[in-house]
């Protein structure tokens, strides 16, 4: 294939899926903002100018210059702010199967898209040196023309993905090594236990009363420390985790009813409403697009 710079996000996604590889767009102004959406490719969203907000699977992020968002095919997302300011950014669309084919037993290039924890699920901030390195790859893609262009683009793409995965892994290591403030260490440990319990029992009925009884804490106390530590409520977190699981199940071929039951929703109508609101399409249509 020949590397072509797309003029819109939708064009980048189309070029990616048509070529079964990757494509990118370098954008300066707002195209028509898409509603909350999902698609079959990974997306790398790199902000050059900042100044917007990104909603990804119910997590809201302020976007700063040098922020890079690594979004997998199961995560719904959209920009939430629309204004007249110039917003320069790079959008890369990547076919997950293409990335898997380029991976080896020692190096999983999908890692930065597939690994998620409670501290840094989607975004990392690149240092000035890393920003320069990333933009080097982008400019190099646009300049590699002539015989062997496809091989050079593939080699450059592999180098870029190794670079991004190393940056991602180093942030994960830093997060795990950073000491917690003494005054809040108890609360962080308690919230980590609550998150671990929720994640382990996400397929089962989970209520605030259940958590209160399990951890011997009052409901108001649990709500307060959870919101302080995560920035969201327990109910919103549980719903987001169940919807992420539902999207994975639907993509594996499970029916809508099966996905509803297996991801812990006890009410089918609530599942349909929550899924459609978060993802932008119904579970049935999502299964058709992703099966």
C-alpha cells in the first residue's frame, strides 16, 4: 500500500481497514464531531495543541499538548468540547490483526492497547524528547516515497510501536513505584481492594450494600473514598466495566441476551439503554459490526 495522509478521522479509519494495516490523519481544525462511537481498529490520538476534553468509556480527560491516547477497538470515545480554536492533532488508525502479525513471542505490540489498570487506562503524557521522536515518525511516513516504500513504512511503523510500548510500560512502572502520600495511603489501599473485588465479581450482582457489608464500611464512607480516589462513582465504574465486558463478549460471538447475563446486568432493558448510550449503537448492531 502507499501511505496517504487522510483529511478526516473517518477517512483514516476507512484507509486503515481497506489496506488491513494502518493509516493516519494530521488535522488542524474541527471536522463534524462524531457522537460516542466505536470502530474495528485501534486508535492513537496525539494532541499537539491541547485544549479539548476526551470521554473514553465513561472516563473524562482534559487534553494537554503532548498527551497521547491509546484506544482499543472495544472502547467507546468522543471529544466532548467543540469550539472555534485550532486543535492540531494526529490520528492513527491501526488494524489489530496487522499489529498482531507484526508481534513476536517476546514482544506484544498490542500491549499498550490491551493492558488496562485503575491508574492509567488510556492516556500517557510524552516528554518533550518523546514528542519530538513521535513527530519524527509521522513526518518520516510522509517522506518515504519510491521503490520499497511499503517495506520502509512497515519498518518505521514497527519502530514507532516499539517506542510507544516502551513509553507506556515505563509509565506503568513509574506508577507502581511512586510512593503514596502517607495521609492518603490507607484510603488508596482500601480503594484498591474495592476495585479488585469489583473486577473479580463483575459478572455477579454488585450493590453498594454488598460492598458495605463485605468491607465492613458504611455506604457513605465507601462512596466518598472511591470518588476521591477514582474521580467517578461506584455505580458508574461498575457500569463501565460491565459494558466493556459486554463489548468483548459480543465480539466473540455471544448473543445480546447472553452478553447481558454474563456481564452482570440483571435487567435486559437497562442493559440496552446503558449500552446504546455509552457506545452509540445498540448491542445487536455492535455484534454485527464486530463479529
